[in-house]
């Protein structure tokens, strides 16, 4: 009798379906724990109060906050998809962060208030 070459593929498919079923049951059993983890993560991202009583973004300097900029402006902020940022005027940077640039990924409200000012101060100090 000749070996059928499709049998390994059928076994892999059956194993995959079984794994999906098992992982679904595991997730259903832990749904409260998973949901609590997502709620904590969302609260931290929104700047909710942490155990110390300070917001997640409060006290963060421009150097820490500028990590959101490196995706478009490069790791050293010398340009990439977006323009070079080093040496720009702080007031201009705050205006762009708060009001955005129409027709670009710089949408209004990316950063506001003290975060925008901290980023602007940091970027304007670069050479």
C-alpha cells in the first residue's frame, strides 16, 4: 500500500483546530482576569491616577514623551517620513502638537498642555 502524502497536512490541520478550541476555552475561563488587565492598561494610557497619586504622564520629561514622535521623525528626530525636528521653535511645536497640520498624520490634540510644552522644550533644545 502506498503512503498518502496528504495525511501529515490533515494531522496538522486537526492539531490546529484542537489548539484553537483549547485556547478559546482557556480565554473564556480567564475572561474576568483578561478584562481587568485591559482596563488597567487603558487607564494607565489615558493618564489615570496611579498608586502614587500622580498621573502616568505627569512628571515625564520631553525626552520620554518624544518616543511617540520617532516613528515618523526618526530615532534622532533628524527626519524620516516626517521632517527634521531638531532646532524648531518651541511655540511652533506646541501649536502643531495641539492643533495639528491639515492633510498630514499630525492630527489635532496629539499632545496638549504640559506634555506638549515638555516635548517642545526638549525638541527646541536639540541641535
